[in-house]
């Protein structure tokens, strides 16, 4: 056994022993540790899970070890005994749980007395103390054996021990000084004139106790940090397209002197705001103008930090972002998701402050170990207030899509403004549609309107996308003036809406693929409506009749996946031997609507769920099914639905709306009526998606 492995194993055992000793000795402290009387079933579950994690960590450290002798063998046997004791105690804790969730005790020891006699509890405490002492002795003996290896010749024994010590110290983690100190104490216990055994044992015990406490705190901090994280925290950010090369460069330049508020191109200098003490900047613009793309561009641009340094005045700066998403999960459109994301991004840079920021949750972990309670708004908002009130740090947060917040937008705007009043060390750059609620809240703040400033960007995007097509490049060589006019007409008709340009350029590229001339392309452009809603309508109207019904089903399924589930009672008796409605709902709610899963919406639901239990698609079948569905999405939905990062995520890539405006359009009564199908139940069809785990 290597020294580092022995130290890790010993630390894990001490953590388990300390945790178990504490929960049976801390009585009134637990009773007064929370707002209500502990210990209840939920706390017992936390204790049992914590003990299980300790047990698993020790088991993992043991692994499969053969040919182990001496003190190392003693240490392994002691670990096995500790695991056995831990398992017995886990079973006892499980027995304490009552059918009545209202049952509670003033302390864990009181709960333990309901199944054990006081003598048994005292015996357990004494047994734990013996294990603790044996760990110290076994670890000291192990280190002594390591130092005395190959020292049979007494003439050079001391020299050999020193060589072993030097070699061992070089192999240890330099950041774990306690291990080196423990080995030096072990060295002092060997030979004449060294430390007496009791002193050496005391030094090793103190070092091991300190290390076990540090390890336990490290794990607790990690658990709290991980609990702030959620699986789709970065999904929206990653889904937003990266800014086209050389676009949005104007945001880091000063506005031209000749612009006025009445010119339509007036905007407040973003770079001046970054260096100033003004706390908030509002980026606004109509739907599809590119607000989210601009916010993503800002969040990753290297010019941001140097300009903020002027404002921060040498104080450490922490940058974070959150992108609300109305088409995503509940967490992606909530205030709780906002704060969990911002707290996770910042606190991960200084985890040692977690105990102070989350004092109540930290105390709960100290008492009961594992904590899987959901985060509450009061808890998160209190921690966020503590965070941004720390004047030894500065914070810059970009928050996009305020209009995609799933609650009261006025309440959200007021909360952000109140947060800014906590100190001058916080800056917010927010983006939203120009709704009155945000106009009233931010009207006195510096701002810009995206569609007024992207004319050159749209021209660049249009020309480079078209010129990348070999057919268009050839057309431009032959008819340069006509090609130039076409590109100008696209830019002018866009009215600053990048999303419109994206869809129109795609349509023009489709025409080039089909052999359109420049005149054909201009005719195609003239037929395309200048506003997004009318453009969406035309896209649907131009679908082939055979494809329209299939497109309708896909759109309805995606829409239904974002709606609350309705009860489908007929499921429980349609196939009683497969899945219940509750199991189906839980299965679908846990997973996004992926490219592979949506491919089953046309399957017979009963057959699909039957297959789930008796047949599993192999990898090749899954790949074929997903690729076929990707092609159907492209041909039936014409870009209004997409599967971003398909090349990277493959089968598990989620099916998403191209943009919030697409979801809004499909939610309109007229559109829903157009896409409705009398013989298609979208919720029932989603049950077929459970065919894929």
C-alpha cells in the first residue's frame, strides 16, 4: 500500500467515526439548530445517506488488495471492521423511520433510545473511540514500517531510514503538509533518543484529526456547490449562435458624434459605462434582432475585463452570466435558476466562504451530513445579498432574456434594481425586449437598441453567407450588379432583424441549390414578408401537402412537451403490465425531448411501451432512427425547429425552437388551429417517447 493511499483510507475512516460519534452525542444542539423540532424522517434519511457515502468511500479505498502484510494488513482489517459497524448502524437508522412523517425527536440520541437501550448507545460510543485509537496506532505502525524498510543492517540503519524518509516525502502531495509532518513524527519515534511512543502517537492523531476535518469540510463545500448546479444551466448559452465574424464590433467603440436621439441610431457608449460607476446597462431591441447573440459575444470577449478593471479599482472581479429561456425547463426561466447559476459561477472561485454564505445549510450538513433539500428563494436571495454586499470583491453579471422570465417581470426588474442598492461593487448588463415594464424600470439607465446598430453587420453576414456558396459566387462574377442589388435588398428588408435574415438567406441558398437565377432569387425575396410572423406563416403555407400533417404532429409534440401534463386515464388500462401513467410522466419529465425520442411520436403508443420492456434498439438502429428524424425535421419544419450541436451531442441532442418568436407564433390561437389534428393527441404521443431511456 502506498503512503498516500494509507492516509486517504485513514482519513475516510476517521471522518465516518467522527460523524457517527457526533450524531449520537449532539443532543440539545440539534433541537435548537433549526426553526422546527428535529429529528424527523427527512433528517434520518440524510443521516443514513451520509453514513452510506462514508461506507462507500472506505470500500472504494480498500479495492482489491492482495499480498498485504504487517501494519498495512492491520489497517485494512480495521477498515473492514469499521465498514461492518457502519452498515449495522445504517440499518438501525433505517429502522427508526416511522410511517408517520410528523413523528419527531429532540435529538438523534432520543430517537436511538426508541430502538436501543442506553447501555447499547454507550457501548457504541466506546467502540467508536477504540476504533479511533486503533486507527492512530495502525497508521503510526504503517509509517514506521515504511521508514524501516530494507534496514536489516544496523550499521547504516539511521542513514537508510533518512533515505526512505526523503523518498517518501518526495512522493507525497506537497499541498498536504500534514502527511509530511506525520511521517517526521514517525521518524522521531524510531531509534534511541527519539520521541516516546505516546508523544509520537499524539502527534499522528492530531495530524490525522486535522486532516479528516479538512477533508470533511472540503466534501461539504463540494456538495453545496454541486447542489447549486443544475443539468441545463449552460444549455441556453450554448444554444445561442456565436456572433458572425467581425459583427458587433461597434459595441466596443464610441458612438459617432453626429448621432442624436432623434436619428434612431443614438446609443450610450458601452465602453464608457464599463469604466464608470453607473451600475446598470440595458440592451433592448425587437424580437430576433440579435440581443442574445450580442450578450453571448460580450460575455466571452477579451476586451471586457480590461475595461472593467478601471471601474473595479484593483479589487478582485468576478464575472457571471445567465440567459433566461422561455422554451427551456422551469429552472431556466425562474429566479431560483438565476441565483443558483450566478452563485455557482462565482462561489466556485472562492469556496472557503461557503460556510458563511450558507450558514443554515452548512449547520444542517454538520449535524446530519447529506443534504438533498431543494433550494428555496429566501435561502438563495439571502446568500446572494451576502455575496454582493462583500466590498472586498466586485461583480459583473450579464443577464439576458428578462422577457423570457416565467414570472412577474415587474417583480424581477425591481429585484435587480434592489440588488444594485446593496453596494457600488455590482454591475449588471441586462437585455430584454422593449416592453413597458422594462422601459419604466430602466428608462434612466444607459442603453442601446440593437436593430438600430446592426445594418452593417447584416450586410456583412448576408454577403459572406451567400458568397460562401459556389453557385452565388459564380453568379456574382457574371452579374455583379444584380448580385449586389440582391444583397442590399436583403439587408434593407431585414429592418435590423437578424433572425429574419438568417431564414431568408437559407431560403435563397435553397433556391441556388435548385438552380435559381439572380432574377429568380430576387422574385423569391420579394415574395417573402418583411416581418417574422408573416414569414413563419409563409414557411408553413409553402410546405408540401404530404409534409404538412407530419409537420403539424412534430410542432404539437414539441409544444406539448413544454406544457403541464394532463391526466391520461386510459393509459393505465391500455397496457396494465407495462408502465403506469405516473411512471410515464416521471420518465418524460426527467428527460428533454431529444432527436431520438421524438422519432417515436408516430408509433403506436401501446406497441412502443410494450417494446420498451421486451426489446431495446441497438446502437446502429438508434443512429439510423435519429438521422432519419433529423432529415424529417429539416424538410418538414423548415428550420423553425432545430437540433443544435448535433455533431457533438448526437442522439441525445434536444429538439428546440429556433427562437422565442417561433414559440410565440406557434402559441397563437390561429396557428394552433391551423396545426391542430383531430386524430392526434400530443400528450399521448409523448408517452411513446418513453420507449427510449
